[in-house]
C-alpha cells in the first residue's frame, strides 16, 4: 500500500510501515477497557462473576482505575456488575455482539474527532479527508467483535483441559 499523499486510501499510518511515528493514538484507558472486555469475554457463559482484582491482575491494570473504566462500560451496556461475596463483572451480552467500536465509543465517544469539523475556515477538501478517515476507522472498529478476537488468540479461552 502506498502513502496517503499519493491519493491511495486508507492513509499510510493505518497500513504502511514507513511512517511508524505517524500514529493515531488512543488512551491507556481505552486499552484497559478492551483488555477487560476480552478477559470477560473469555469467561462468558460461566455462572460466576469475575472480581475487579482478578481482571486487573490479568491485564496489568491498576484495580482502582479499572473500577472506573468498568463503571463506564456498565453505563454503556457492555458489562454488568453483580454484588455480594461472589460479586464482580460479567459481559452484558455475548462477545460476538460487542464490537471494538462499542468499547471505544463508550470510553471516548466519537472515535475520531478533528477541530476541522467545526471550523468553517478549514478547506472543504481537508474536512472531507478527515470525514473519510473517520468513516474508515469507524467501519474497521465495527467489523471487529470480541468473539473474533478470542477465536484468533491463544489466551486462556484457547486452553483445553482434560
């Protein structure tokens, strides 16, 4: 794939190795959110909730920070919390029904935003390019669900016990 500057789509920072420094950057918060959802996806169907401490330990996340993230995921309908001695978190729906876009939008809102969208002085052709980029990111994030991630991984869910 060639670079964006040559008119090819998608832009090079999504596909080309030459511009490794030119990256779209998301927060650590979105990374921890995706990790937590994947951890819960691996446990989907079990009757028992997973404690925050276990999810945090498994993913190298600070438990207090992860609690705040899980609260946001709960308000977004991605996870549910269960109280009591065996309380914790479970997915609110099957892993195949939760996309990467769902998690990122729950944490960040719009997946890609630019000041150009609200600036009338921004040239229309540049604003159009930003919109194309936004659509590409949105479509790709919507095409990835957590069941696919589990199926492609070699994590705990892929281990078989005899």
